[in-house]
C-alpha cells in the first residue's frame, strides 16, 4: 500500500475513495479517453472536449462503483491476503451496508450522467461492464475457474469501446481492435502478479492459475500470451488506424514484453515477476499514448 493510500484511508472520505481503486480506475479512464480521441478525426472541437469530459466522469463513477462492489464481495478474501488486507472493507472500517450504498450511488449517478448527457448506448455498455466485472467475474468466475482472468478480462477490455461509443454513438471495428489488445494484455499482466503473490492466493482459496496449475505452466502461458499480444498490437497499423510512429512504438514495446515473458519462463524469480508486472503497466500506457500522438501527427 502506498503512502498516499495510507493517508487517504485515514479519514472516512478517504476510506470511500480507496474503495474505488483509484489507480485501476485511472487506467480505465485513460484507455476510454484514448478511444474517444481516436473516434474523432483531426483536432477535437470544444463540443467534443466537453462530451469527452462528461463521458470520462460518468465512466469513472461507474468503474469506481464496480471496484467498491468488488471490495464488498471479496471482503473476507481480502482480509486473508497481505496485498489487500488494508482495504477498509477488509479491516471492517466500512460496513456492508455503507459499501453497497456507496457503490449503488456511484453507479446510479454515472449511469444517469451517461444516459442524459452522452448517449444511451454508452450508458448500457458501461452498465454491462459493471455487471460483467462486479457480478460475472467477481461472484461467478473468480472463485470457479483458473481461467477467470481470461474470461473476465472482457470487462476490463471495454474502456476504449465505451470511449468510442461516447463520441460516435456506435461501436466501430477500430474500437474492437483496441478491445482485443487489452483483452490479450490482461492475462500476462495479472498472472505475473499472481506468480509472486501465489501464497496470498493459496490462502484466499481462489483457483488462480499459479495455484491450480503451478509456477512453470503459468510462466509458459505468460510467454505465449505476450507473443499473441504482440501480433494484436500490429493491428492498428495494419488496419490503417495508425501510422509509422505507432508501429515503431508497438514493435519496441511488444519486443520488450516478449523478452520479459521469455526470461520469466526460462529463469523465474519473484523479482523478475515483479518487474514483468510493472513493465506490463508501462507497455499498455505507452502503447495507447503512442496511438494518441500518432493520431494527431497523421492529421
């Protein structure tokens, strides 16, 4: 837990804020914003900027609601894991009723904002993402199958689709390419974390891949996923969405991620797993930032 998170959790409002998993939500909104930018040809008008701001706020509220609901459902599991034992729900600082009400209010506000000020399609897609993460993934898939993160990754891959729908009122093929990239990125990202947190997951009783299939099998899966992901990262260039600047960044970032996956597969250490997890965050952020820069260079 970071120092900032500890300070935030020291007050009641800070405890509610922590429930929204700010770092995760920031990445979600960033990816949604990339979808919004790419959906608008050329430089945005002030109307586009205003619409993107409202859509980002609505998506942030619903994503925060899903995170809070996740904390509610996994209260007992979080209490058994060192990585999550500090959460207000796990420590009993916030009750179930408080957390459920907080989640409901955020979801309601975000959904209303998206429906009235953006468009109904974005609202329904965002709400479906909430259900997919908070209910289908958290309640059903996560305790049921070691492939939970693969199937449930569909919810985490939705932000660019939400952003695209917010600006255009439809879901274009370009948005689906961005969805595919995040969908394939999620397993190697999360399994790298699960490798060095395996004892936490073993204590929690969750059937995560390193627990059910072992360290070596998980490492191989991470490496194979980085290879498939590398191919998917070329699709924006192949489809004409982006230009040479993005291609250069995608090749470099994908090569580095594949190398991390290979090194992890051949010579495991917890330190290397941590580095792989941290690089996965850099990979996605830098990849989408390259898409953004390339978009404006092209136009």
